[in-house]
C-alpha cells in the first residue's frame, strides 16, 4: 500500500499545480500542512509552466494498492 500527500496550489495564470510527498507522516496534521504550504509559497522556489504558486488550494492523501503477479 503506497500513500502520497498531494498539495494543490493555485498559480498566477489561474491553473492548479501539484506537489506530492511520498509516505507522509500520519495522522496528517492539517495545521502543519497549511503552514507548510504557506512557507512553500513564500519561499518562491517552485515555478511551473503556469507561473508562480500564489495560494494553497487543497491537500489530500492518496492511498494506492498495487498487486504484482508472477507471469513466469
């Protein structure tokens, strides 16, 4: 089972940009996520094809199950 924390940001050209974090610490603390997203925006270290990150839009944890099969 693989979990990913997806951080969603609005950009200066009205699009959505996403940053993903593998294996987030659980339970996810919403206040820490909001603060971290604000710090990412303030640091201005990420640029996307649709401009700079301007505001936090949302966050979610994605839980994915993978089953491998031997075909030999």
